């Protein structure tokens, strides 16, 4: 996760968890909720809710690697 300048607010726990979920999905887009839940030590239902928030509030672009 990026370092935040002192003039910026510190990210919330939820924002940090959402960032961790995105990073895991970046490594393996087919990761299961239960796998993410176990890795981050949070309930599966929380992962599901965070993923809904991510999908609703953020835009993603796919880039093919290795060309």
C-alpha cells in the first residue's frame, strides 16, 4: 500500500482491507471468497460486502501482460 503524505488523512481500516482484496484479485482474479477470507482473517460475508462496494465505487481497466 502506498505511503500517505502527512497532510492526507490516514486510510480507514475498511479502505485498507479493500486495497488488500484488490491486490489479491490482481494476483489471481479467480480467487474464491473463502480463500481471501482466510488469508485476510476476516469473515467471508465481510469480503463479499467489500467486493460489492469495490465493484460499485471503483472502475477497473484490464491490461494484458506479456506481449
